[in-house]
């Protein structure tokens, strides 16, 4: 029997619909959506691993800063 916690972490869904903290597991993304613990709102995410993964992808997308002369 699964233990249902009162306050579940809210996970981030990336542009592919996958959970950011476990991007290769389609079943995890489906479970998160069905259980209502997934969002595309980056400000609402409470999962520590998702926040770290979001930070990594944000840093990759940021254009390099120009070097001072």
C-alpha cells in the first residue's frame, strides 16, 4: 500500500512533457500529471531536484556575456 503524504512536492514539466527531475521516465511524468503534482509554472515548483534541473537548463540557454574591453 502506498503512503499518501499530505503535502506532495510539485514537479516541473519541461517542453516535452517530461518531469524535469527524471526526464527519461515517461511513467513518472504520467503519474505526476494524473496525481496533480505536475506544473509548467516554474514559480510554483517545490521539488528540489526539479529546481536544480531547471537551473541547469536555464544556464545552458543563456547567451554568453560579452567580455569587458
